[in-house]
């Protein structure tokens, strides 16, 4: 199949008239059938659906419970969520900052 850029003006005109004929025939067919015939084209884009981690966990736990019930086992409970990590105190942050600054200073001095 040749590229559209390689077609002559006459070939482009012929392609345009063929497309018009096809559209008129589709319209006529739609009138005969009593409904509009859609031209095959790109499908409309659908919104992307994202599921939250909590929803995925609930669905997973429910599915595992269903399978456990079918297999005759006790249902598997979901693992307990991990506790939130503690925050660093201002004093600890200052000590760590001082240590890192000293370390960087030693590295810079060693490079010289």
C-alpha cells in the first residue's frame, strides 16, 4: 500500500470521491434499516479507573474468605496494618545533621 504522500492529485481526487460515495451509501443503508450506521473509527476513549489500595485489600480478603469457605478451611484474616513510624525529635535531627555536615567536610578535605 502506498503512502498518501506518494499519491498524485488525480489519485487523491478519486479517493475523495470514493469516500463520498461510501458515506452516501452508508447513509442510504441506515435509512433502509431504520437506524444510523456508524462508520468504523477509533473507539471513544474511556476514563481510566483506578482502585485504592484499601479497596484492593478488601476485595482480596473477601475472595480469600470465599475460597476458604469452599475448601472448608477457616477464613484467612488480613494481616494487621503496620503501625505508623515514629517521627524524629528536633534534637535527634540536629545531631544527625551535625554528623552529616562533619562527614561531608571530611570528604571535601580528603579530596583536596
